[in-house]
C-alpha cells in the first residue's frame, strides 16, 4: 500500500468533539464522511468535509448507504446518548468498518463499548482535564506526551537557576534516571545527551522518563 494513499474516515456525531475530529482529519488530507441527525450541525460542515449527511447511525442500512462500509476507521463521537452510542458502534462493526473508536462518558459506558469490540475508547473530558492538571501543577512544565507504560516526554521551561549551565552539568541522568532528548530554542533543535549546550532563558528541555522521576526532577529545579 502506498504511504500517500488517502484514507477514509467516518465520524458519527458532529458536536464539539466530533466536528473537531472530523475537521482535523479532513485538514490532514483524508476523505471524511461526517453524519449527524441534526440538520444544523451537518449544514455547518457541508463545505468543510468530503461528505456531510443527515443520517441516523442506529440504522445499519442507512450507514451502508452513507458509505461507512468503505471507511478504514470510524469514530463514534457522541457520548450523552448511551443507546445511540452503543447501537452506532454495533452497526459500524456490522457494516464492516475495520477499526472503530468511540467516546465514553462513564465506566459503564466504557465497559459496554469494550464488550462490543470497540478498538479504542476515549474519555476526552477526563483526558484533557488530567493533562491540564499536570501542567498547572508544575509551572515549569510546558507540555507532555504519554508514551505508555508510565513513560512520558516532557518539555520543561529553563528556570533562572539553570541559565548558562550546560546539559552535561544537569543531574537528570544519574540522579533521576531521565534521558535528555535535547533542547529546543524557538524552532531550532540544538542539543542532546552530553552536548555542551549553554542553556538560555526560554529554552525548552526535552526529557524522557517515568512520571515519578520527572516530578522529582521538576521539584528540584
């Protein structure tokens, strides 16, 4: 398969979450089919998505007619209507969608979707809330990415106490079991482990490690 082959995505539910997913997938150059039972929501994306249609995903025949059988991946983006979410996930599997993601709002909802064979279940509000709390908890943390198994990549803003020091002087490796990926200065990548890079204000230090070690290092700064 060509790496540049356009993929086809289906998004069920065009509320705030669903419309954001659909618009970004379209922006990345994919073919996106978005459906909702709300005429206003569909109309708002009619000129943005490859296809935007008024379709009730609880009807598997309607999903087939809308082209979801040709989708590589589909996202069930509504969470408040439990029945509609469950039936939509079931029908997406029924019409042959290979990979189905779904939004869940409760633990019960999550368990039901998992039993239905949904490939990935997301809790957007919870995940964003946790992400924001982590950043608010440490003023030096600009952002982070979870890699799974407890490992994260974090970018720290250089505090005044570290200005002028080199990467080789920092205790991240021996004392905190962290790996320095490098330093970002604006849009330029300028350092890595062992490099004699003199740190400056507004530099971002990119570190890889486990959460407890990252927190300990941040607390020491």
